[in-house]
C-alpha cells in the first residue's frame, strides 16, 4: 500500500476510468448501428473505441499520474496458445460469430480492472480491499445496465474469480477465462 492517494481519490479515479470506458463503449455500439451497411467497418470502429476507452485512455491517465501499473504474470506463449485454442473451440463447437468482439470486451475489461483499477486502488488500500472494491465496481458500476440480482450472484463472484486467476496464473489466463465465459453465455442465452 503506497498511500499516494486518499481512499476517496482512488475510488473516484477508478469510477472516472469506468465512465470513460462506458462512454467509448457506448459510442462504439452507437456507431455500429449507424454504419450497419458495412458490418466490417462497424465492427472495426466498435473494437477501436473499446480499445481507446478501456485500455489506451486509462493507460495514458495512469502514466500522467505516475502510478505504477501492477502487472500480473504475462506469458506471450500462453497468451498465443489460449487465443488460438479458444478461437478454434468457439468456432467449431459454438459456431459463434461473436468470437472477436467477445475477445476485445474481455481484453478491455480485464486490463481495465485487473491491471489499471487494481493499481489505482492499491495506492490506498490493501490487496484484499482493492480486490473487493474492484469487484464491486466491476459488478455494480460497469454492469450498471444489468439486473442487480444477476450482478450480485453472477458478476460479483465472477470478478473475485477473475482477480484470483489474474493474480495466480497471469492476466492472459483471466482474459481467456473471461472470453470463454462471454462466448458460452452468449451461446447459451444469446
């Protein structure tokens, strides 16, 4: 725990990052529907705005504030293997057309929460407190448009699991798990 920021500052900064991500994500979905005549262009725009809102702008803000980013273990080899495996399995078994979009959603959310927001919260809170607060933010702020009951029984425990996976096995494992989960939920309920 660094104590560079007050606890309120850390929470407000985390909320600001979630708002930035939500605005750009919403912009991406709006553009997607406006340029419906070109699915490829619309998808590229949606992915680009997810990357800007969830990864690039929060990264620049963290760099500007000189916050040390907590990187969990990252293995390029494992990342590549997981990407190929999940893509092939989802295309073969789930016949999902949402493979790429689901990947970028998982990538953005995992980097935003398991790296950036965790790094911010660790400035003022212990690791357990940071994971708890990050999970609350993930379940009830990022997914504010979802059903409160579903967020409490699905997204909140899922966030705890994703923090554990990122800490124990690396950020690529939490991205892979999150991506697989999104694909499976989309297949079963979408």
